[in-house]
C-alpha cells in the first residue's frame, strides 16, 4: 500500500463520516440540548461501534454476515425501530410549546446512557460493514499485508474520533446552545423527519 492509497482511504472515510447522518444528528442534538458531556459520551458510543464494524470489515469476518442473513435482518429491523423511536421522541418534543417545556424538569442523561445511545445508533446498521469495505477497498487490495490494513483501520478510527468528537464540541458551544434554545421546535421537527426517513429507509432496504 502506497502513501497515496492510504490518503485515499482516509479522505473517503472523512467524507463518509463527516456528512450529515443519523449519528451526527444525534450527537449534535445531545450536545446542544444536554451539554458537552452528553455529546462526547454519545460520540464515544458511535466511535466504539464504528470501530467494531470496521474491524469486522478489515478482518474479513463480514463474509459471515452474508451467511447468517437472519441475524442481519434482526439487526436491521432493530436499528430501524430504534431510529423510528427517536423520531417519535423528537416529534413529541417539537409539538410541545416552549412554555410547557420550560415548566418541566429535564435531567440530562448520565454519561453511560448517552454512550449506550451512541452504540445503539450504529449497532443496528450492518450496512456500515459494507461502507467500511467500500472505503478500505479503495486502497487496500487482497495482497495487502496485515500491517497495512491495520494502519488504514487505525487511522480511520482516529479520524472518526476527531470528527464525531468535533461535532460534540462544536455544537455544545454557547452560540449553538442559544441557537437551539431559540429554534428548538424547528430543530426537533427536522430531526424527527430525518430520523423517520433514515429508519424507514433501513427497514425497507434490501
């Protein structure tokens, strides 16, 4: 593997993970609504599961997923239902007037709860393995040494830490929190539509 091949893998990965998706949207929401700690904890959960899927793809274990089609289907349905549940929660929040929200006492979730939500965002998406395979195949061929594959994988994981944590840090800043407070219902409404679309797409995808 050449340096150019490695840079191609890294560039493709950054483009894939930095683009808006359910996980990034969830991290943004957690950071703006509950603060930096919740955002970073959720990012850690997403990173953990992303690293697991990446390892599965890099070690060739992903071939087993095609053999056990029922397991893949269960994961897909579970992930889709979780996204639809998040859509329902966001829609309920969007439908709640600001005055009524202000009267309620909202406790920020603990770090473990946020971390678990981050893991669940990715554990129900076995297609992440296919995405990893597509990215790795750009610069890693069948003749590549295990060390080269490891360098590509570890580099992508580090980039994932930077991107996902960056979302949490950026959207937990005071301007972002104030913007969320001003446009909370609009943001939650968009989030509900986004999660619902992602859930339905995952549920009915082949």
